[in-house]
C-alpha cells in the first residue's frame, strides 16, 4: 500500500460505462436490428483493443532498441514483451472462429449499411505494420491508389509519422550490425564459417561422385542440386552479389547484420547468445502469426462473401491472401536456415571467445 | 444496398476514438507508469466486451423460450446462439494465457492502487450467472456478506431484476416439462423406460450371481454395487423420493422435465429430437466452459498472488476454485448419464410415435 | 455388463507394448542419437493415428450416403461424424506448434538420414484427399511425375482404388441433385429465386442511377460493378453457360445440385433443412481446415529449411502453399455466398411447402 | 549427407504397418462394432505417444541436472526441453475436446467390455508423475489400496524404480540450494531481503495507523490482516518454524533452495538469472497444465458417466478432481509470490554482485 486513495470500483476503473456504450448498430438506424451486427462490432472492437496492447508492447521494445547500446537486461525485457505479443496473436487468431459463427446470410442483413467502411481502415493495424517494418513500396496496392488514401486526414498524418520512425526491422538491423563477436580478437567468424562451408560442400560433392549406388542420372541430378546450393552460398560470401540481391529484394538486412544473425543461430547455446536467439525466434513467430491471421481472415472472407467485392471495394479474399505472402518483414530470418550447417561441421569457438560469451561466474566453473 | 447513407468510416463505425480512450493507468496517477497495467486493463475490457456479446446471445435465446410455444425453428435459432457463446468462451479462456504473461512481480508494481476493486465486481458476469440460472442462495458468500453488497447501488438494482426474471434454467425446465412425447397416444415413455431398466437390472443381477469366474468376495462386491445402482433408479422412479432429492438440491429440474431430458437423450436420433438434443448438449458445454474458466482463473490467481488476499479482500484462489464447483446451473443434465441404458436395451418406439417424430417428407419415404 | 470376459488391462487393450516400440531413430544407426528425431517421429505418428480416425469417420459418412435414399436420421449421424473430424483437425493443426519447437539446426542433426522419405508419402493423407474428392487431374504435380509414383507398389493399388470409389463430393452431388424441394407441387424454387434476383438487381440499378449524392465517376463505377454482378447471375441461370463454367473448372457441382445447395442455405431455418445446412457447413469447415493445416505446414517448412529442397526432393514450402489453394474440394459451397440474396428479398414459401418442411407435430402447432 | 544408406520410405520409417495395426475393438469380439470405440482407442494412444515424448524430454532435463555442476548452457537446453513439454500439454488438453464428441450413450455401446481397464493404469503417466516428483505418500488412494496394486507385476517394478530415482523436484531442490549468490563476498541476500521486508511492513503499519480515512473497524481489520502477513514472513525467516512447516507439508523445498528461488524471482532481470527464472516459470507451467488436464478430464468424466463408478472401479470424476489439487509438485514456487516485495522496496545489488551476474562483455559496456 502506498498513499491513501479513494476506494476503486472495478466498473469505474475499466470505464465500462463508456466502453460498453460504443456499440451502435447501423441496422437499428435502418429500421430493423440485425442481430449479428453486434457480433461484428464487438469482434472488431476486441481486435482493436488487442492492437492497442500490441502497439504498447512493440513501442516498449523499440524504445529499448533505440538506445545507442542495448544492455543485456534490455534484451531480456524485449523478449518478455515479444512473448506477450505472440500470446495476444494466438487470441486474435482464435477470434476468427467466433466471427465465423456468423453466416453469409446473416451478414447480408446489414452488410450494405457498412459500405464503404472496411477493416482495411484499421489505423492501428497499419501503424503496427509500419512499426514492424513494412515499407510503403512493399504494400499491395488496391485499385492503384496508395493505402493511405483510404484514411481520413488526421489518420494519414499518423501513418506518415510511423513510416518515418525507425521500425523494429531497422533497429534490429542496426543492433545486429554492431555485434562484437563477428570479429573478436583473432577470431573472424565469417572466415571460419566460410571455410567450414567449403569443407562441407567439397565433402558432399565427393560423396555424390563416389556413391556406387547412384545411377548416372541420379548422380547428375544430385550434382545439379549441389551446384544450386553452391551458388546460394556464393551470393552470400560475395559482398557485391549480396548487395545486388538486396537491391532486388531477395535480402533486406545489411550484410553485417545477416552475418550476426547467422552467428547467433549457429552458436545459440553460448549463454550470451541465448537471449538474442530468443529475440530472433520471437520476431519470426510474430511475422508468421500475422501471416496466419491474414490467411485465416482471407479464408473467412471467401466463405462470407465468396469472390464478391468487400465492403471496402476491394476483392477481400485475394487482397488478404496476397498480403499474407507480401506483407512480411523478417523474411531474411526465415531464409537463414538455408545457410545453416550441421553442428558437427561448425568451427569450434576459440577459448577466449567462448569465455567472453559466458559468465565469469558459473556453477561449473566455481 | 438500401437507402443512400453517408459513407461510413471504419474507425467511426467502431467508435475507436472513445473505445481506445478508456484505458487510464492508475499507476500514472501515482507517479510512475507500470507497463503491465495496460495489459491488465485491456484484458479485462476484452472480457467485458465478450460478456456483452454473450448476454446479447443469451437474451435472444431467452426471448425465444419465453414464448408460450417454442417453434422448431426457434430451437434451431437458439442452437445457433448457443454455439456462438461456446466459441466466445473458447476465446476468453484463451485470454488467460495472455494475462499470465504478467509476472507476480510486475503485478506488484500497481496492485495496491486497485484496492478494493476486484473482478468480483463485474456486473455483466453476475448478470450472466443470474440469467443462466444461478440462484442467490447457491452463491458462495465472502465474509458472510451477500454478493450484491460489493456493488454500487445502481448495479444492485440491475442484479435484483436479473434474479427475478425467468432464467435460462427456468425456461428450459418449463419447455422440457411440456414435451408432448412423454405420453403420446397409447405410448407412455416413463412406463416403457422403467420396464426396460427393470429387465436390465435383473439381467445384471443374474449375470453376477451365476458368473463362475467370480470369487465369493468379488461377487459380494459386485452385488453391493448393483444394489447402489438400483437405489439410484428407485429414487428416480418414486416421485416422492425425487421430490425430496429436489428439496435437498440433488436435483433441480421438475420430475416431468427430467423425464423429457432423458427421452431426448435416449432417442436423439429421431429427427424431431435432434435440435433439442443439441440444445441440451450446448447448455452443458456452456456450464462446463464457465467452470473451466473459473478454474483456470483460480490457478492464475494462485500463481499471481499466492495464498494472499485478493485486491477485493477475498482469498481469490479459494473463492474461484470453489465457485467452479458450486456456481453451476445445468448439473441435472450431467447427472442424466447415470440413467442411460444401452441402445440394445432401449424400448422400441411404436410406429405412430416414430412417425410423429419424423418428417412427413423424407427422401427415404418418397 | 454382457457376457463374462477376462479382465482387461489398459496397457494391453491399447497394445502399448507395440505402439511404444515403433519409434526407431535413424540417427542412432548413424552413431549419435539426435534428441529431436524422437519428436519428429512421434509427431508424425500422432498425425497418422488421427488420419486413421478421420478416415474411420469419413468412411462412415460415405457409407450412409451410398444408400439409394438417405434418411433424415442418417444426415444427423453424418453431421456427428463430421463434427468429430473438425475437432480432430483442430488438434492436428495445434500439433504444428509442437513440431515448431524443433529448430532448423536441431533438424539438421538428422535431416539427411531421412532422404528421400517425405510427408508427401503419407498414404492415409492421400487416401483422405481422394475420398473427400480431390481428383487426380487437380493435383499439383512435382517434377512432372504423377503423385502415386512416390509410393510403393502396394500403396499405389490402394490409391487407385480410392480414386475410383465415389468420393464424398460425388455422394454429396448426387444427394443434393435428388432434393425433392426444388420442384414441389406448384412450387418451382429456381423460378421464384430468379424472379427475386431480377427484382433485386433492378432495384439496385435504380438506386445507383437515382442517388443524388453520387458523382458521375462514382455512379459509373457502381454501375460497372453491378453489371459484373449481373453477369455472374446470368451464368448461373443459363444452363449452357453453367455447363461451360463446369468444363473450365469454375464450378464442379451439377446445376441441379448447386440449386439445391442454394435452397438449403437460403431456407435453412425450415426444420427439415437444418441438418442439411449443418452438413454443408461442416464440409466447408473440413475443407477450410485442411487448407489451414497445409498453409501452417508450409510456413513451418519455410522456417525449418528455408527455400531449400525438402527431404522428398520437392521445394516443400511452395508445394504446400500451392496445395493449400489447389487441393480443395468443396469450393462451390464457398462460391455460393456470391448468390445469396437478403432475407427481405427472399420469396416466401407457399404453405404446402412450408408444411412439408416442418414436423406434423410441434409445440407451436399443438 | 553422410554415408550412403538405402532410400528411406516414410511409411516404413514411421513403422505405420505396426502402428496402424494396434487398434483392436473389443466390441468387435462381442459381435457388433461400436463405432466410437475406435475414437476411444486412438485418443488414448495419442496420449500415450505424447507421454513418451514428454518422458523423453523430462529425462533429458533430469540428466542435465544430475551433473555435479550444471553449466549455464545446460540450463538453456533444459529450458528448451521444458518449453516443448508445455506445447505438448497444450495439445493433449485440446484432445479432450475430441473425446467429448463421443456422447455418453455412444460410450455405453462398449463401456462394459473394458472393465476393469482404466486410464488410471497408464504406466507412462504414473512414471511421469514420479519423475516430476509426486511422492507415494502424497497420492490419493482409491479403496485404500496403493496405486501400484492396479498394475501388472512388470509395471510395478518400473514404478518402484521411478520412485527411487532423483525426481525433477529433488534435482531442482539441490541445484537451487547450491546457488552461489545467496552469500556472495560481503553480500548476504537473506539479510538484505529481511531488512527490506521489515521496512516495508513497518511502513504499511504506519500507513494503516495514520490513515485519517479509516473508521476504527476498518483500521482494526487492516491491522489484523497485516498481522497475518507478518506471521507468514516470520515463519519464513525462522529456520525452525520453516522446518516445522516443511514437516507438515506446507513447504517442500529446503530453506536454502527457497531462498534461492526467491532471489531468482526478485532479481530475474540480471542476465545470469534470466534462464533460471525461465526454468522456474516453466516448471510452474507444467505443474499447472497437468492440473488443468486432470480437471478437464474430471469434467469430461462427469459428463460421460455422471457420478457412476468408472470402468476402473473408482468414482472417476471425484478422483480426478481431487488429484488436480493434490498431485502437484512445485507448489512452493506458487507460494513464493506471497513473499515478493515491490521492486521499489528491493535492496540494490552491490556492484560486485551485479558484475558477477552480468557478462564481462556487453554492448553497453564496450
């Protein structure tokens, strides 16, 4: 207990008088209440409440990563915020099951009253996308108009600001690029990794060439696949090629940041890398969960209005299904697994690196 | 499209300006924002939105059942409403996972500011309980004060009204009691069922007495169990005994209604009983889901504040755990399965009953 | 209790000795146990157990619908089977979360040992697809080889048989086509529906043309959209056009069956149509859930192996993502909502039809 | 790719021939297949598969903690194993929804054939309980016979061994007791914490005594509650009292281990404590999830067979409901929150402790 305060009443604390008065049925204005419009409103309001919470958490993470130097503690706290976002996403994906209890015929009872309002106009969701790191150029356009055209003036301002702030992607890119362990004393991660890859690929080639069980066709096929793999690694190791891949959108992280993300994944068992590894995994979870959410939404829309044009004037199903593929942010982290090498082939960390990655103090050392 | 109306804007339709302005952090007033208080508020607000929706659906079902005669169509519509309630319950149970991302230490950052507010004071949840059919006398008391003592005056009025209206339980009881098929022409369900039970129990007794593999102890044990089963059926068949069981709270439905519920379960494959059977099942689902929700809540509270007294002054964990057992409504429907008899032992319906339970028109008849 | 039998022991009943001895780690044969291979095996075995159960339910439904005439009771039973399939699908979609606790690096520890085995070779899943109604021609091919080429001879036989049996789709198509209510005495559903559509479209056109708030551009746009809608209905009403759309794959149900499906949806509140409506909804749920499952799987594969070729030699992510779109069965039921008209515009059913769709006996009539 | 091996076939790898041949319906032997018996078998087999996986993970964690000194890396790995167990628990809880699609009447079709087999006889689940740390004395007895009496001889041996091995609880207790930070140089955590508690309680007392808004009754009530809180802390600080509480079962961890668990919770933001904190949280999750699972199971049994005696001869619902309360292992970790003090009241860590809890190397230090 701190200082005395007036006794708090739960309904007042939650402002339920106002909160539960925000549901106005358009159908009532048109003369007949459409029972299911209440569900439509409340489900979308529940989404918006959760979006507010996700933004609250995401802004907290971004604030931590905006610092010049991000302390280990801060990574721990960021991880907690991201875990919460993932749990919230589980809930909002589950909400689609509730909305699907409304049948298409029930929706028809009030659908026309909503024109041209559309979930597309969820300001918070667009802010969320921008703050995560979706770039305007990457957005799927509808009827060739920019996405902000569908918003009111005051909302367009907020959108513009969110586009200009450093996104979670930008902050991650910077933070990864500063990782001290890429070059640590005499240890050069990139060099070591590259040698390990070369050894692994050479061994694979030998195995294919010498395998007595292969038919010539089989051998040729395997070698073709190996050559494709070699080409992927080549692009990774050649900074110029990598830069070109960045230009064409195949990669987005800086070369340095990509290396750091790879190091974190490959040596994630070292204590100092545990939290960074969790952080990367959670950002992938979040990306994946929004993809799931969009895709589930696309399926629901298909069911609700078939291939008709949505209330917002766009063909809802196709738009949502395509954003599920296109509105993604941390694709590089997914691509990374292409470059993983088995633990048995990983270069050993020299003792001074291993020491720096651990605690001075540990039960096993004491 | 109906009559012309001004174009609707999604944020306006959902009144997001107001909705997203209902989150006021008490901790901010005390000088330092507790990050997790936002989660606490938003989770509880999401609960309240969903409670509003559940009430919306439950009131719709009650309106249908308040009619003197409930048309078959109405049962179909009631079933749809109840299915939706079940889906909403899945979501609100899932929300507990989100709230559990708040650790006890984080909760301590603002917990004291909330005293004595408590989730106990959710008016909508209490209305929901009353409208389902929880009776004031059945409520677990806290500190020996009636539950409404914790509410503001205006809310006490609403609670009192909800206690006096016919609850879902009352309406179900009446509706079941009116079932025409208990006595249909020359067919007397209760008589037939009773004979079938007698035959079944006699056969069981013979099997036990004559089973050559039983040791005397085993036989004695089996006979004792059979005698207990016979006693249960006796109480069911003797209206006076049943009435006494109703008085002491072992049963709540009228004898007539209980018989109807049994008939519906045993002959649920007859077309006319399909929807009534679904209705009974869904009421059980809803009862069970609130039990799950309370129990999950109890576990969360245990984790959050240990065995400490909750912000509302009650020992949260124990209170919630006990309401999970005690605040149940449709327990009779659960007890019913005690009286089921295998399909092979069920009396056949005479043709005139079977005909009345089906459609005049069916593919197989045509 | 029936006839005496030897006491059953739970581990024997479930054959746990055998069941829990089916997990052989390939990595153990290669010298070092990969801890996560156990998870890989067990998750896939759990899938296969559930596939067996889904087949069990689906075969039961198909058996019911193979009958010359499907009694109302049978529809009720089919609905129960389908509800169970939907619940199982919820579980298997949830299992992906478990599999995702395996990281790509952990998978690398044993991935190569599995080549060229692949989930593609799940015989039960392919049988399931065939029995639902996926046609060989519709299947996404890999490397231009037919899907059965990846299976052992004995399994190819099973696949071939399943292709030739009437699928759930075929049985549904037949059953819908036999619906008696399309032409019932003097009532012709298709005629009535068509007139209602004409009235509705004419009214829409008038509203657009006369709306004083429309700019000329807005009006032109609205009229263009209306014309598109009219074209969709035209194709529906013209049997020749419809047949062409069937040839090109836009529709798959017979014209008669499609009409019946529409009737069931539009008049689903009539008692006799309740179960048929549930049946159609559940088939959509099942279709949608497999789509979700495939898509979730595609996302997991992306995460696990990036854009690499899967153990089966196919580019796993793309293959799975495309099957999510392409391996669908009941797309017509989803398209139906395009042709729904608001309840207020629906033709009233004449009394003799309404009577035939209800029970002779109902509380409200008695 | 490593050494050449014969091409693997998915159905062979998973031993599907055997796995899918382990479902033998007892009802078939009795003359008529009970359709739902397949579901009953497969659901329980899926449970057993997942139990095997949970044991696999739990054994891995126990192996890590059996070492004399547990390296930080090992804690990280243990956390990954536990996360997986939690995800598996989500799935097995979800499976209950599938089993609930079987109605009581359907269960009656084969229930008697199973007597006296019972889920109680799941050897793996009992092993799991023992390996987590449920003690024989703590087990709820049925009919006053020891739990192992229901098992076959060979299984009793396995149970006995599992009782004698160090359980997860024992290993945790030891590991916590060895925490170096309780006394670290001049820093004595227990001393500091105790002083902080004293200050906090004194302040609370003053606030109550001086609050001008309190009526005498209110003040008396508050003081009574404060006294109760003080008594709880007294027992914590007095080793003799604590030992007595251990004897009577109120606590189970050693005094030293409890202190360490408290330290980990209160200073969880320090890098070296992050993983230990996650570990404790996950053990609580696992405990809580088994409680949820048992409780859900209890509800299902109530619905399925009412208050009847289960196939195993025990009153299933009551037994399961009580084990949900009684078969818990990490209750001390839940009780801990009773002793948390707000961050603002926490003693600051001296620099040498803080340094030892961090990395030598961190972005912010470099």
